[in-house]
C-alpha cells in the first residue's frame, strides 16, 4: 500500500475538503479499503505465506511543522497497520505478515524543496524500495530508515517535550525541514 499526497502548509491554511479530506482518504483510508478487499482471499489460504507492506512515514512517528495533516494520515496508517498485524496473529492468521515502512524524505519530487534533518540524507527511491522490501521479506513489523529516524523516536520517547523540541529544532533541524517545501508544483 503505497499511496501518498502531501501539502506542506500550516494547518489553518489547508482547505478542509481539497487538502484535509483528500489527504486522509489517499494516505490512510485507501490502503485500509484495498486491504479489506484483498484480505479474505489472503486469509482463506493458510498454506502459503502472505505479506502486507504499508508505506507510512517518519512523519507518522514524530510531529513536524507544516506537515500536520500529512502526519495525521501517516500516524493513522501506523496505528492501523500495527493493530491489523496483532489482530491477524491473535486470530490465527500468522501466515499473513504486516510490515510498516517509516522512511524519512525520499527524492521522488513529492517533497521537493524539503531538506533532510541533520545526519538524515534524502533517500533515493531505490534505497527506500530495498529497505522496505528486505524488511518485509524478513518479517519485520516496522522498518524505519535511515537510522536517524529510530534515534529521533528514541529521544522523543525519553526526553521531556520541551527538551526534545529544542533538540529537534536547533540541533537536528527537523522543525525547519519543510520551510522551503514546494512539492511537485
């Protein structure tokens, strides 16, 4: 499930239907609907392993200015993917593995103008595909790339909010990474 749209803007600058609803529909609801259609056939044949690979985003794990709606859609993707993984395992469908890929910026044009935070290069599509594919084949529930995404998640988890905000903003420059965002135009 690799659907995604973004409008890098402050929350109050988003059009409710064109931006907010469309982003949630494409980024969160469409993968759910597609999986819901395909899942019965996957469940019916337990003799062969099946895989679901959902493409989320590092933005679904860490807040970032000018990405509030996009982040909300990717947080939804992560929460749903993790819950689906647990539901399938708990109900005896262990032959269906769910992997959630949480990359930082990928150079597809979708995030044109955005800058990678400190020590976080913008990935080439081939790097992202390789990381997601290998993680899925290895049965990893979550794959976060590059390594700085995991570091940021760990720091955010242990630091007080104000300390994390200061580090994310002044050291890693996460909070300014979308300041020059232009998107595909």
